[in-house]
C-alpha cells in the first residue's frame, strides 16, 4: 500500500461545502409518534440520546452566515445556484418557531445573491392541519411519511400506542382538497418497507388514492442493537424480493423508474461503464481521464448535502452514525477543520485501498465507508467487493435488465443524471 497517496485534500472538502446542494437541519429530536422501526428508536444505537431537544435558531443562523461567506468566495463555482434548505426530525413541525424563523432569515436578512433557495420538509403529517397554510405559502416541497394502506401503516403509532393512519390520511386529504394544485406539484410520499406491507401494496395504494409514486425504502441494517437483531430480521422485508413476488413487477418498475431499485442500479451501471456518458463538457471535449479512482463509492464530504443535528453536530448526511461528526456548531461559531476531515477520510480510504484496487466493480462502486462495519478498526472488509466471477454475474444481470426493458436505455440516457 502506498502511504504517500493523498486521496482527498482539505481544499476539496472546503470546495464541496461551498457548493453543497442541500442543507438539512434536524429541527428537533422530539416526535409525537413512536414507530416500531424508527431509526431513532429501540432497534438502533447509532445516534445521540434523544432528549426532546430543539435546535437553536442562533446556531442555524450562525451556520448560514458561515456558508454565505463561502458562497460569496472564489470557492463558489456557480452564480444563482439552486440549494435546498430542508427541515428534518423527530417531527419538525413540533418546532415550527424554528422553521418560521429560519425561512424568514433566509428570505429577508441573509441577503445572499449567489443562491436560489428552495425549502423542503419531511413530516409524519399529524400536525399538517395546523401548518399547511404556511407551508403552501412558502412553497415547501413536502415529503410525507406513510407506509401505504392502514394495515401496511400499522407500525406507525402515537405515543399512547394508537394507530396514526387515520390522523395522517385525514390531514393529507384535507391538504389535497384545500390546495389541489400544490398537492399535485409539491407533495410526495416516503414509505418504509417491512413485513406488514409490500412494494406492490404500497405502490397500488398511492397510485390509486393520490396518483403518486412513493419513495420506498428498506429498513437500515446498520446500527442495529445486538439484542434487537431478531426483531429487526422479523420486521425486515427485501425490496427486490418483494417486487419479484408481485404479479405486476415490470409495470411497477417502469412506472416508478428511478424510485425502483432495478432502474437505479441499471442507471449507475450505464453511466459508469457507457463510453458515451460524459460528466461535463470538459470530458466531452478532452476525453474521459479517470486513471485513478478514490477507494469506495463514498461521497466527497458535503458534496451532496450537509446535515446539522439537533445538538449542533455537522455530518455529511442524516444516514451517518452521529459518532462520525465532522464539525460542531455553537451559537456564535462554526467549527469545521477541513484538514482534519481530509485526514480522517484518507485514513479510511487507505484501509480499503488494496481491496478496492482488486475489485472489478470499483468504477461503479456505491459503498459508503460509514456503512462498512468496524470501519474504525485496523482491518476492515468491504462486503460489496466483487471478484471477476461476481462482477461478471452482476454485469450480465444489468445487461439482461436492458434486454428485458428495451426502452430503459434511451430513457436513462436522456432523463437521468447520477451524481
């Protein structure tokens, strides 16, 4: 292993933060539901203790001011760049004061001429009846968590153990009735797949009731408490297997398109291995020069988003264990050490360099280092490593997908950008 290689430089991290497309604030760690499979519930252990805290508005404002200086510096790569400011929880509507304050600050006080802001929120919709007017007025993108029909949503319960389905759907129906155009254009749904529902059941419910294609996610298998492994496995449902059992799998896949795991996987394969795909005009004019590939498929820190926890920790996204924080906010300062972050990532990369160099799928790897068990140990193993035989099977499966979906190639090439 060549220990002199620098995979990532501090400047790379600073540039990524200066051009991040999304800021997500964990508005509160409080929630008015107690979903059985919650990522912050009894099954998991990879998060800070939940204490019904709220994120300080001053911390968020301090961070926005810090980012503004980056946005208006030479590190900024584009003028009037679109950026999402997202509100997450817990249940973010429990801290509506924070949301209103930050939206008002961005719109009226931040005075940033290099960014165009779009607001978004992920909510369980139980308080939507109280705050929908505001969300519509500010043109929020609204992502509602709901797992399909009443039986499929049985794991979504309130703090007293009562089903939340009726409360959620009553509020969703009220929103659709009161603001039909907004509902059509700005509202989507996020569903968790588990043993009480199915891909087809979720798809059919939202298609028939709301004419929407939901985002369907499996339960996260990282951070599960050892004593909860059996319960996790009892609840877990594999999306590919669930879709395979559907009588209408091909139709569902085609309609869901990039929300389907098969289409997403095929898109990654196509855009990484197709010689007619170029990342930018430089590649088109000068050719593809990818002689060296950074180990794993981990995002450049802050390259896709920056996530701020309720305790002021700064993370590369909300899916990463809180112990991997890359910075810390206080009410009057932002502590981000770009040299430290680069060194931290480079140490992880070095551990996997030998495996990655001999992996046949290194060009299209999507493995995040933070989802590799025991990444902090001296010796780690990537469970997505592909030998020649495994890669050839993977490649044949992707080619078979295109053979069975003849329109997929054109649709992916013309409609999809995988970053």
